[in-house]
C-alpha cells in the first residue's frame, strides 16, 4: 500500500524513494569527484615553454644586464643574441641573475632561454629615442646596478642617436661615477658594448667615459661578419 508521500511524488513524476538509494547517490558523488581530479590532472594550466621560474634553485653568483638602447634589424639581433648565448648558457647558467632593460621593458630572468628570447623581441620592437633619453636609460640602469653586489656585466646594445654628446655630458659623467663606485666598493663591473653610431667615432667617445675611469670595456660588433669571398677560379 502506498503512502500519501508516494502519491505526491508520483504526481510530479518523481519515482518513490527506495531503501538503498543513498548508496547510489554517494557513489555518483564519488564518481564526479574522481572524474574532476582526472580532468584537472589532464587539462590544468601548466607553465609555458619559456615561462620564468618563480624561484631559482641556487643563489646567483653574478649578474648580466642587457640594456636595449634602440631597435636593431633582424641580422644584427641574431648576431648579438648568438654572441650573448655563450655568456649566459652553460652548466652554471642557473647561477646568473639576468636582466633585460630598455625603452619598453625591465625584467629579470632565471632561464637563459627566456632571457635570450625576450632580448630578441626587445631589440626588434624597441622604440627609437633621442640621445638624451638613451642617456636617461643608462642612468636608470646605473641606479639599479648600484644596489647589486654581485660581479656584473653590463651589455649595451643599439645605435646611438647622435654624435653630439655635449648636452648629455653631465649625465654621462654621473653614470660613470656610479659605475666606478659600484666597481670599487661592491664588486667588479665589466662592459660589453654592441653600440653602433650613425656616423664617426661616437660609440668610442661614449665608452671613453667608462674606460677612462678604469672600467673594463669590450667593444663588440652587433652585425654579423660578412661571408668570406669565394676563391678565385
């Protein structure tokens, strides 16, 4: 004999409750939970291929700062990045504190692959700025550098916007003094220059501010060396 509750359930199309229905209910809930865990394991968001690691496994032993001062063409970017690859790649690359700074970027890296990839993008997409703003970029980087106590290499990349340094002479002298203080008090600073100038010896004049203060400067070329001519027949 059915009860009044059973009749009400039938009225709304709901089948009457059975004795073991609770087992089926909790079994279904358990099935959903297991399915959810499987989906999370399969489709959860993972770090992207070149994602910067949030924590480094070992403390950094040295720093490399790459300052992008102007955009470069594809050939120059490829040659520059290839030259720097040996600097940041290798067995001890996890010990390097790597930074890319420029007109549109300031970012730290643990992964050398990510550092080189972002540097390539920054060089291709940098904003073209006048010499006074290039000097400001250098000054800002020096302000960051003075707080870094690790042995440091500064890599200056790009084309200088002018050969007239008189308007920025004071700022360049200030930057030079900061680098000298950093080199003397906290640890050695070395400069690798991939600078290129539109005319004349502007890049050499620019670097003279640093070398005259005892900073080691390595002048390097951003452009790939031309292929050798084929032998004469």
